[in-house]
C-alpha cells in the first residue's frame, strides 16, 4: 500500500474515532444518512481514476473551513500531489491568521496578516525551508486529535501516481449516494470505502468519513471529510499551474 493510501486509510479511521468520541460526549451526532447503493463497475472505474487525475493535474487550489479548539477556521491554499506538499492560509474567527505548509508527516506554521478566504503569498516555501526558519513552528502531523491536521492530511492523500484497482474499490464497499452539481458541473456523490479491506456486505454510508463529488471524467470537485461530529467541505478549483515543494 502506498504512503498516500496509508495516510488516507488512517485519516478515515481517525475521523471515525473522532466522530464516535464527539457523539459519545454530546449524546448524539448527525442524522443517519439516506440509504446508499453499491457502486457499479463503471462507477468503480471512475472512482479508481480520480486520485490519479488529481496527481496528473499536479496541484489544485482548494478552500475549506472547520472548527478547531473552539475556533472557526477558514483555510485557502493549494495541494501539490506530485511534490507531496500543501500550502495554505488559515484565518480564525477571532482575527488571528497565518500560513501552514505540510506533507504526510510534518506540518509547519507561522503568523501572517491574511483575511479569511485570501490565498497565501507566492512563491511558497518548501517544508524544509519552513523547518529551518526559526519564525516557523514545526511539529508532527496529528490526525487523531487535530481536525485541521485530519483535513489537510486527507486533501494530500487524494492524489496518487497510479490509478486504484476498480475491482478492489468495488469489493471494499464504495457507495453511490446521489447525483449533484458543483458550480454547474454535474457530478456523482460517492462514499469512499471505510477501509481497503474487502467486505462481505455493503457498509452504511455513515461508516466512512469521506465523500467525494466526481464528474463523469473522474475529476474531483469536492470532498467532505468527517471531523468529530461534523463534516468539513473541501472545494477544489481547476488547476492554475501553482507548484509547491521540491517540484517547484
């Protein structure tokens, strides 16, 4: 299993653990999802190429928001699936803001005067440069306790240098949820398999912490990542040529 796939599986497991903990603490959670159906062979083929399509695009801009430590955070930036690094502005509803650079193992952040929804300045520093700069603070990625880390790690895991196996995608319990549209683009909403293991019966849609909005060509336009008892929506824009990390 590739490192990207291991991170994706770990992020899904962590999101489920965070969700169960939040539901236990609050005595409830989101309402159950409507019954989904197993993907067809054609749909499994679309799902199998979507991470490779991201990698083939090299990088894409994205926007998301989430709650971390009682604060609402707006995150805007890029993820580069070839270099394996991401770079984003993070602005809180308390008025604090900064930038973050991350890969599969490490995240580094520093303060910056940026408004919510504003992209961070370019050129982006590499993670190695950020770690060597005393004005940045670096630490290991912690997807088990940090909603921000879980979402950022998941965005980075949504790219792969080769297509997935469509048969394994189908056997591991991927689900079709509904048809939808993102900015006028017709998409299908899929529920990612809760793990890489083959299942003897289809899981419910609530067993997975990741949902994907994918068009008929296999391009991913939106992802929903479960963090705690809520979902964070990650919207992807078309590629704009921005490069990050050592690939720049």
